[in-house]
C-alpha cells in the first residue's frame, strides 16, 4: 500500500538501514552535481588541518556547503519516494540559505542546551531533526520549520531518536573504527621510519578523514526524508480521522 502516487511505501515507519543503503547512489550523484561545493569542503578540511585558528570560519564554510548539497539530496529522495524517479534540483538559492540558517540555529540551540545538560541538547536535536525537510519541502521559515519538526515528531520520539541519533551513531562508530585501523596501518610504518615523515603523512590523512566524515554525514539525510514522508502521511490520516469523529459526534 502506498500513499498517493508514491513509488515507495510510506504508510509504515521507515527502517534506517534499508533507507540508508538504498539511497547511497542518490547521495553520490547529488555530491557529483556540486563540484564547486566539494572544492569548498576540501578547502575547509585543509584549513582545519593546517590553520586551526581559522577552524571556526572553516566550519561555517563547510556547513554552508553541506547544507546546499543536502538540499539536492532531500529533493531527490523525496521525488524518488513519490514518483519513483529522483529529481535532482541543484539550485534554489532562497531555500538553500534558509536551510543553512535553520542548521546553524538548531546547532546553536542544541549546543546551548547541551551546556546545561547533555540530555536536553540531545532531546532538542532529535525533536528538530526534520527542520530541514520542512524548509526544503514546505518552504517554512527557520523558526516555523523547527516548530513543524517538533509537531511531526510528537508521539514518535523513539523512532526519530533511532533515525536521527541511534543508528547514525552506531554506523559512525563502526566506520570510525575501520578508519582508525587504517590510520594505524598507514601511520605506524611512517612513524617508525621518521617522526618528520609521520608528521607529513598525517596531514593528507587528516584531510581525507575529514572529507569522509562530511560524506558520511550526507548519507544520513535520506532516512530522515523517509521519516518525514511517513510522519506527514500519518499526520494527514490523523487529521482526517479527527474530522471524521467530529462529524459523527454531531
């Protein structure tokens, strides 16, 4: 059973691994469509590694680049869910900048809450996990998008937690361990030969690892789009049921 003309079932809660693996090609294609942003991400990674004092500026540049790419990913996954064909929209400057502001706002509020206690920060991050979808697909403003995300995740916090934090943490941990093993394999011989050689090898290695983490973060967006599709469908059914009950009570 599908929703409307959707090619993918959105009447059941999405499974993270299925959505994650099934959309890797869309993520890869979306990245390819933004060569200038990829160059900016590379520059950000280089600055992070070589000039730590400019790390804050590099982080902002990386956030902007990643959000612009996320716009293409979200639109492509959404169209694939409903039409069966990914539609790659590369540019919508207004929406992309709104998404960037939303990302920065959510991150800032999450950090502020995390400074008080870790749990409020994690709770807020999960409740706001669909904000970018609300901006990209509903043309919401940043504040309205956050409110919309909180509204959609009401009653579904557990599912949102798994897709927003739980599963991504486990995947990142597993891939991180593999990356650590690779680093040890590469760095150990270099350090044994010479400390200077180890320092030289460390620089490109850090840049590559940073870019891999950027890419890994992008792959976490499609499951959230599927969650958004499920929750909007569930919300519309609930609303219809409520109106039906009101009619019967009269």
